[in-house]
C-alpha cells in the first residue's frame, strides 16, 4: 500500500513539473520583429550605384538575421524630390525600427520628418542632419577618388594617352569632392594630363551621361570617371559600345564595383571603381540599432583609414604594378602622410 502511494505521489509530482514547464514555455515572450526600410533617391533601387549599394547592405543584414522580405525589410522608390517626405512618413507611420535614406538630396526632407516623428530612428547617408533620432553617415569621397585618379593616370600614361574625363551628376560640393580627388590623383602621377569636366545636372538620366561621354571621348578622352549615379551608366554604356567596335575606351565606376556593368564578351570596359561602402554604413547602423545601440545624433565618417572608400579587391584591367602604386598612395593617405583636398583646383 505504501509502495502504491509513493508511486502515486511521484506521478503527481511529474505532472505538476510538466505543467509548470509548459506554462513557463507558453509565458516566454516572443522576440519582437526588427523592421528596416529604404527610401531610394531618384536613381531607383537598381541604379547599379548608390541606391543599389545601400540596399545590398540592408539585404545582407536581413539575411543574416532571418528577416522576411516585404514584411521585415522593404523599400519605397522616389521618382521626384516631392516623394521624399511622403515616403519617409509612410515608413514612420508603419513604425519601422530603422528608416534609411541614401543621398544628400534628402537633407531637408529628413529634417522635417525627424521632427514630426521623434520616436522613429533614421539613417541618412551622404550628408549631416543634426537631430537626436538621426545618425549621419558621410564619406571621404575625395580620398577614394584620388586612388582611381592615380590608376587612371598611370594607365593613360602607359598606353600613350594624355586625356581623361570626369562626369558629375549635379554640381554640389559633395560631387565636387569626387572631381577634386580624381584630378589630384591623376596629377600626382601624370602632371601633363588634360582632364575634361562636365556635369549632367541629373542623377537619373543615362541618356545625358552617354551624350556627355560621347562629347568627351570624341574630344580625345581615353578614360572617364563618373560620380553621377544612374546617369553614369550611360557613360559606361558608351565606353562599352566603343570598345566592342575596337575603339578601346575606359570607364571608372563609382559607389560599388561596376566591373560587371561594363562587360562585353569576356572583357569589361570598366577599368576600376571608386568603392564607397554605403552598404557597410547601412549594415552597421542596422546591426547597432537591432542590438539596442542606435547611434542617434552621431556623425559616422567612412574613409580610407577605416576602409570606407577604396578600390575593389579584384581589378582585372589594372596591371600589378599599377595596383601596387595605388596601394602605396592609399597607405600614405590613410596614415595622414598625404592630404587630399576636397576642393577642385587645389
């Protein structure tokens, strides 16, 4: 009898423990979903440049953290500057955990929306908005542009050419930093070189980019560097079409490695690219925000020193000696031994 009683008591204890375990599991709170959104600049999500690079950083973050596309990470495209405030506001109304805007053209809109939604968290790339709920990511574009200028100057000199070109989107101080760095890089290794400069007045017009490239190539430019977003894709197209016909001309990409955009057959018309790691900026800020460490009000600077700008790891169209020279200059700039001006003509 005592034995049966003991067994009965043990069974009751097991059932009670099981019940407690189930209750504890049921009571465990679910981890809240993290949601991030990108509002594109005028070039669109697939501009093969600035917007696309930023989106790639968000996608990498999302994949590493098992976010579900369209519900946890998504984008809204802007076709005009008038879309900026409504698009940013839409994501703020949806209470996304982080809202990203790539491009200095967002400066006014970001300031307005950040004030209207003080509880929302924002990242703006390429300009500074001094609000406690906004983190600003800026880049030393002149330093990375200096390196591709060195590469272009050495390539032109080695091939017996003396004329290069630069095509900018809109003529603002930010884009002039690309021009300034490129010019200084070229002159550092090829002081006799001539450099054409044109601005399209647009970041989303490949036809304008191609027309300006035709103008510069016809005038003798051998290599053209662009800082023009989607407009620059027209320049790459022109370099590719000419090279396909045997009139070899070179393009230098921007923001992301644009080598594949210049492919024709087994070759590419893209000599190298000025990598502006907007993907790293988006990834790192999303990661910090998810960890509860949103750097609101801070200005994050991405330079040669922290590998925020530079050239791709692989440069099939550059000789080993040119790559070595570029790295040599990169070390000088990163260490502070060599200073690159942000202003053209300096």
